[in-house]
């Protein structure tokens, strides 16, 4: 999350202090549902295409399956569940 704002890498101590992925990974289903709902609202507002909505939803569902199967690698440097899912999707 801090990437690009500072010239030096984030201190490992700060990373350990600020991360929440070690326990909020359990919220992945809710985060994915919220992101799909947000993408759906963007589609209904005409801001993204139906194809984009399909790609986003499909990608998020695939990430959900990977997490459920224990195949997803969480990165503590990304701090939380939303940032981990977003990074994987993009």
C-alpha cells in the first residue's frame, strides 16, 4: 500500500504492525461479494461494460476458489484481504 510513496522499503517491523491479513483473510467471501456488488453498480451506472463486469466477477470468483482450496498466497506487505484480492485481480 505504501509502494511508490517512499524511497526506501517499508520496515519489517512496520509491516508486522500494520498488517491484518493474518486474521482478516477469513473475510474473503464478504470482500469478494462487496467487490462484485461494486462492479455491478459501476456497470449499472454505465461506467464499465458488460464484458468488464463479466471479467471482474469471473476473476473474483476464481480468486475465491483459490483461497477456499488453500492455493492462494497472501502477501503481508499488502496489509489486508482487500488489497491482496485486488492485487491478484489486477
